């Protein structure tokens, strides 16, 4: 990916993550009754942060120079602060939680046998914990953890991938 396209995608990421979060609220509300307890502004914030985190994490796996990687991360940070002023601390908290949870879950038998949902469950766990103020405890909260994590990974895992199926940047 060339540097110019990389920076354009970095600039779009925070807004795209917020749009995805806002758009998903009603769909999740219909399938997960626990979402009724969540303030829409909290939903928007935490899903936006997690969406940005997924895409930003993928920068480490892209074939780009370290300079372009740093510039893209700086652009994401600056643009995200325009969307939410306190997003920097939340992104750091998300990263720390996901790293810790990923490492902990990876040691369990269930995830040793099947790691497909290890990252998305760790990410969804951070979102659900922040939405409800506690670890997922009910069956609906546990299902919501996987659903939110899967939604965000699916939406932002390929954020940097160029291809004919990508919407062109205008």
C-alpha cells in the first residue's frame, strides 16, 4: 500500500469506526436484550475505540515501512481525538485488556483446542465489560461478547487491504 493511500485510510478510520458502531446498535439491540441497559453514547464510544484498535493492530502485519506505520498511527490518533477527545486513554486501556485477556484465555483448554475466537472474544470482553461495568456474567452478556468481538474483527480486520472489492477513496 502506498503511503498516500495509507494516510487517507488512517484519516477515515475513526469516523468509519464510529459509523459502524452507531449503525450496529439497533441490530444488536434486537438480538441481545442486555443492550437495552446500555446508553447509546457509551455503545458508540466503546465500539468505536475497539474498531480503531482492530485496524491499528493490523498495521503490524502490513508490508509497510516503519516510518509509514508510525505516520499512520499518528494520523489515527490525531483524527480519533477529533471524534472523541478522551479516546487515547481508552485505546491504551483496550490494548492492555485485550493483551492480558488474550494471554489468559490462550492457556485454557477450550482456546488451546480452537483459537478462532481468541482475539475477538478478548476484544468483545473489553467492550462488554465497559458497557456494563463488570465482566460478562449472564448468558446474554457472554453471547454479546462473542457477537461484538466478531462484528468488529470482521468490519476492521481488512481495513488496510487494497483490492477491487474495496470502496475507492474519493
